[in-house]
């Protein structure tokens, strides 16, 4: 019996829409960045924009999104409960995460915080969004 394996070719560039989605920006913003020279793009044979993966990684700063919101936790959808027009989505966090908090000096001292000590970061938000 012969077994055939098929290896997907390495993808070195993304279509503009996929790159914009991965960067967390709109396609219009990506086009504007291209015109302004803020992002390097290529063109395919049909003159469509392609963004090199290296360029996406550069803009993500090593894999993390450049957004003001730092409470982004990647994971796997564990459950979805649908009721009427709403869906509750539970995500099991699968990647390491770091939480950054700005608190008063008095609070840090009152908590006895020191590098290496254990602490819990509590994220307070008015909404949680899901991206894919």
C-alpha cells in the first residue's frame, strides 16, 4: 500500500484582507499604510496587494497585537450557548499571558508587592469581544 503525503507550500505572503485581519486593522487602513509607506506590500499577477508574513510579524512586534487594549488572551472555544439573538462564547486560554496594571504607589506598598511574589490581576471591562 502506498501512502502519499502532501505538504502545504510555505506561505510567504498574505492577501491584504487576511493581513489586515491579523493586524487588527481595517483593509482601508492597510491600504492607507501602503500608500504612506508604513507597510511594505507586493503585488500578485492580478495586481492585488500581498503582505509578506515578515512584514506582518514586524508590525505585530514579535507576535503580539499593537493595540491600546492589553487584555487579549488567545485560546480555544470551549463552549457556545445560543439563546435568541445572543451567543455566550467561553474560551479556554491556551497561550501565556501577561497582565499589566497601573496602580497607586500606596496600593503597591499596602499589598506588599515585590518582584517574584505571587499576585492576581483582575481584568475589569465593560465588554469582551471575540476575534478569530
